[in-house]
C-alpha cells in the first residue's frame, strides 16, 4: 500500500464513528509496517546528507559512530573524494573506481602559419592560404602544464553515512 492509501484507510475507519473492528485495525497495522519496511533504510545502505558542523557534532561521535538523530548510522569515509556514477552502460562494474583529481594536460604541438604581405614581414593569418599570400609554416612545440586540481568537476562536499 502507498502512504496515501494507508491514510485513506485510517480516515475511513475513524470517520465511521464506530469502534474499529479488530480485523480492520490489524489491516492498518500490517499496511503501516509494510510501508515502513519498504521505505526504511536497510543495513549497508549509504546515503548522503547535507548538514553543517553543528549537526555533525550533535549527531556523530568523534569516531564517526552515530548518536541522537543518527543512532544506528556511521560516517562512511570509504568514498571520500569521489562522486557517484550511475551503474549502467560503460559503468557496469559495481564498486568500480576510476578517474583522477590529478588531471594531466598532455604534451602537444601546434602548427602556426604566417602569411607574407609582400614586404618581407610575416603576420599571423587565419585562415592561411599559401597560394594567395605566399608564406611560411612554422611548427611550435608546447609542453603541457600541470592540471592538478584544475580539471575537477564542480562539487559540493557532502557527508556520506551508512546504516549499520
């Protein structure tokens, strides 16, 4: 049953003005328990929560064990520094890891072409047409620059917790 169906069942029983028969009462109880079971967290479930430091300190021990509102949970740090990628085509290895925050700009080279304007002075031209301007092609090599922390996708730091 859905939440709305359970609510309707309760309201209909209460609106009757009669004592709710034991069988109907039991039907509501079982529907509620089924709903709770289907929608509650199971052991090993991981979820992320958006919280501040006050919430963190109030609901987790220093060792990461949950307390108060998060009793039965613990801070899950095994995916620290990673974002989730959905399971599916191209990502079919469950619990597979990939990517790197230390992106690399690979070594590469560019060909710069210059046009000759007839005076002997070379000017960069785009597009360059050698048969019209006459000119020189000059090959310039360029090394890559470190991409460390420059090519990370935008992110928000989120707390991951796991149901014990």
